[in-house]
C-alpha cells in the first residue's frame, strides 16, 4: 500500500508536466481487501489458508516437494505464504485490464492501450 501511496502523486505530477502522458496505476492492495470483504464475485472460497505449504494456514512452512498441496487450487487466494494462485492472478489481471477506477486509475490498461 505504501508503494501505491508514494507513486500515485508522482505519476499525477509527471502527467501534468508531460503533455500527452498516459498511465494506469493498479491498486492491488484494494483488490485483495475487496476479496476479503466480498468474496462471492471472485469465486474464491478459501481466503485464509495457502494452497501449498505447512503449519498454521499452510503459511508457516514453505511450499516444496514434501509440502501438502490442495486439490482445488482455483478456490484459493494464496498459492503459498507469499504468492497468489493462478486463479487470483487471473482475476487481478482482468481487473487491471478492464476494471473500474476503484482498482485502476486514472484509466484501466485497456483504455491505456487504446489511447496509444
């Protein structure tokens, strides 16, 4: 979140100085918190435990050859203690590409490509 808060005013300042500059800035922190507050639309049902790992929430031990792996990874937000699953990454990519200004500003990636 601190990266987003630091970069947003820098990009706004640059775009006001550089005529014609276009950019998109995604707020992944807001995306993840929206999964927690309203998981239904995402289709993700396991938001606490990682799909691969060990220990509490499968997040205390690294994902490796001997780690437990879930059978339905498309329902998990986290693959391991650090990374999102492929399903969560796809949702984030779709949101960045075609999402609203709630998650990507001042324009989404689709609008950015169309503007070039």
